[in-house]
C-alpha cells in the first residue's frame, strides 16, 4: 500500500559542492475568512539541554492528483524520484539528484502515517548521532494497486513451479477450476475487523452525532480554503512534475469547491441508504509523492542552509481499531502537548489529516468532552478542540488529496510554512491511521 524512502547521510562536507540559492454548521463567511496573522509572543523555545536540535531545511511534493489521471501510467518510483530530485528545490536537488549506491536506505510502513514514521525514524537517527542528514518521504500510486490472484490460484502456481515431471504437472492442472481466476481485489479496509475505513467513519460520525450537513460544510470549508491558498501561491511546497509523454503537472487536481446544494444530492458511499459519509465529504484516492530534508541544526548551518522549522516532540498512540479507529488525534494531542510542556493555547497552527469530514468533527467533539476524557482516556479533563481560525487554513486531505505514504510530509511542511507566513511559533501536526493508530508532532518555527 505504501512505499516510503528514507535516505541517510553521515559525513557530508561542511561546504557543499552543489549550487545553492542563498461545531455547529460553519457559515459560508467563516469558511473563507482569512485567519489573522499570529503574533509571535516570544514563547519559550523547546530546545533541550544535551540533545541535538533537529531541523527541516526544506520539503517538497509533486502535485497530488486523483488516481486514474495523469500519473496512471507511471510507477511509484517515478513519483518518488521526482519528489527527491525536483529541480526547483536546490537543497533537495543537491542531495537527491543522484544518490550514491553507498547511501543506506530503507522502507517503513504505517498506513496513513507512514511518512510520519519515516520522519521520526530520521529524527531518532540524527538525535542518536548516527547520521547528520536524512531525506525522508513517501509515495503512493493508487492508480496501480497490487491485485493478487486467488489463494487457490497462487497455491497451484507455486506447486506447478515445484513439479518435476510432466505427469505431476498434468495432475495439478487437472484440478484447475475457473473460479481460481477470480482475483483478490484490494480494499481500504481494517485488517482486524475487515471493515472499510469509510464504514467506520460513518459509524463514528453517528456515535458523535455529527450530521450530514456538518460534514458537508466542513468539506466545503476544506476545498474553499485550499482553492484560496492555491490561487494565492501559498502551497509553496508543490513543485512541477513533467509526466513523460504528457504535459507538466503544476498543481493538485482534487481541489473542487462545490455548493452545499450539489453535495446534498450525493448518495451515501458506505452505509446505505442512511449513512452520512459521501464522496464529497471523504478524501479521495490519490497519487503523489513527497520528500523532506532533515538535518542536525549545526550541520545545516555549516552547509549554509537556512532551516524552516525545528522538529520537536512527537508521540504515537494506538486504541480500539473497531470503534475508535479514527480517533488517533484525540489521543495523541494531549500527550504530545504534555511532553512538550505546552497547552492548546500555545499552538498557532494546527494541521490534522482529514480522512473524512466526520472523522475530523468527531475528533473535535471527543477532544472537547470531559466525559470522553474521563471514561476512555483516563484523563481528568478534556484537552479542548482546536480553534477553527487556526485549523488547516490552507486546506487539508479532503481537498488536497491523501497519498497514504506521502501525507505526513505535507502536514509538517504546511505547518512550517504557515508558521513562517503567519508569524507563529508552534504548530501541531496530528493524524489517524489504520489499526487504531495515531501520531502527533510539535513543529517550532525557526527564527527568521
């Protein structure tokens, strides 16, 4: 499902040889209202004694596209290579254009938070002194997912491969039946429950009394803010990608602001006929890739780079994959805040993964409930829901797209770029994932 690339470097020269260039329904007016620039309140830094400061120097992604469109004839490594070697990011081009075969690399996977795992693996390697520089990222090509033969067919093919005589082969072939050719089609389903994620999102929305209108209005907000950010050039992490034999792709193609009237015409996608999750308030199957250059601060400065942000505390959580599959942000947010010594009021930019509108709004309600905190999380009080004026202000996965292996880098870069643009100091990134897992990280703006 996912393919994550993590490249590591140890002894890069201090002087680079490469060319560098120094919850109630939301009103339509509130959906498009620009958030006021955050005032940098000179809060404390989260630097810790005797621990290396780790920074993100830059991060890029090729445009996220709906599956079955311009990337459909490519391979995942084509997309990954483009993100790693994009010419418009001089820092990443310097390291990504031609990796030596002596550069160690490995793949990690953690469903929708795979890129988050790649990043935090890199953070751990740098913090422990194993490496000074890591390129972490991810890729997803939903246009060409693996489709397996049936188990009976696989078994026969393996046995045929082992057969030594013609008689053995003919005996095996005589057992063949037409139903052996029925493929095992992939599904975005939870392994432990066999329930599709959309079905789980529908049940979660019902459990937290999130209405269809609430979900449609939130989805419209995401698309409207993404369109506004795209038009204003705020999505600076997106780099053009020349598709071989086709035109150059320059922007995400899933951003499509509609109207509540049009959205209301769609039928439920998972629980029929009474469900509330539809194609309009769900993230869509997406092709895309992303990459980030992560370094020890002293190495970045020695090489002449200007970091964008510090990568600070992070946590991973896991809970019941049946009834709380998508509540990872609710569980992870208070833990990462406590670990960093911060409160919700300290956060200037929230970037949460939007799997479904219902998932986001259910998390808001859970985070704002003392009862839920006490009965399910073992906490005395609620952490509180993020204020909308600070939340996913440049759109989210509902509108920008969600390549499972690449979204984590997009979230971190959105937080880092928003902090620089809006003058804030702290960002909080959070996401849910299959298996009832979740992740949260604190991003701190680098001083200008």
